[in-house]
């Protein structure tokens, strides 16, 4: 596990209260195995950081794009503050070694759950920076580590979810709105798995799997975009 000084260097903030930063790294699972640990888990800091992040990103987009409608701004914001983006930020900062995790969570490095743990830790860091240094420092951190991805988001159209992007391209190139058909579903009611196909007209393009029809459709659309090179 990294020491606090190394973590401070990685995020570019020198804390007055270093316990705040340490707490930002504590996942709930760790406390289940270390009941006498001096600090609480990071969920309250995450709650605060989430609000600070959303406000600062919203303000930035509001002034940067004075002519964009609310819907476009909402999509841009979502692309910057979602779990996938924040997990990438966490990986760039190399904070994973600083997390306090249970033995089980520590072993499960490549799971979907780990992505959310990393994203939550970034929000907790933002909350800790805000409490320790104030809004200006939080804004500086968010600008350097998160808003810096805005140009990439726009260039790669990451603000469009896969279904929207697939529909837009299909209508543009074929004049057809794509549709989705459930190919199969299996498993008990509490743990269903759906396989869904994405189609343009009668042409099958790609398949996606998920625990809900919506998740499977999104994955099918994402695969269809890859297949079509869109």
C-alpha cells in the first residue's frame, strides 16, 4: 500500500488533515475484517464528492457551451462523471494500491464491482479535497484530472450512449432506425440473463448479453458499432 505522501503526489494535493485522504481510500468491506480500524469507510466522502463533482462539471459546461441545450449538456456531463470515466481516472492516478479492501475484494481485481470501487474512491478523494482545501482546490483537481478529458469525449462522441450513436449512424447511412430482438433468456427470475440482437432492417449486426433487456441492448449496440466500424 502506498504511503499518504505518495498518494498526495499522485493526486497533486498536499493535505492539512491527512486522515481525510486515508479515509477516502477505505472501502466498507475492509472494516468487516478490521472492526477496530480507526477510520470509517469512505461513503460519506463519496456522497459529498459526487455532489461537488457534478456541480463543478455542470458549471464548466454551462459557461463553455452557452448555445447547447440542456439535453446535450446533460449527456456531456454524464460522460465525464460516469463510473467508467472515473475508474480510468483512478487507474491513471494509480490509487488502486492505496485502497483498503477486504481480502475478497483485493483478489477480485478485474470485476465490474472493482470499476465502481475505483470510481467511488475518486469521488471520495474529491470530497476529501473539498473538506480539507475548499472549493477552489476541488475545482483545480477536477479540472486537471477529469475535465481534461472533455475534448476526447467530444471528438470520440462518448457523450452519445451506444444505442443513440448506433441509431444516429444507421439513420444517417441507411435511412433506417435499428431495432432489437431478444434471442434468448435464461436463469431464475432474480438472476436472468438476456441475449439480444441488434438489427438494421432484417440484417443481424451484433449480439449483446446482460442481466436486463436494456443492458443487453446497450451491449448489442456497442458491438454493432464495432462491427460496422462506426
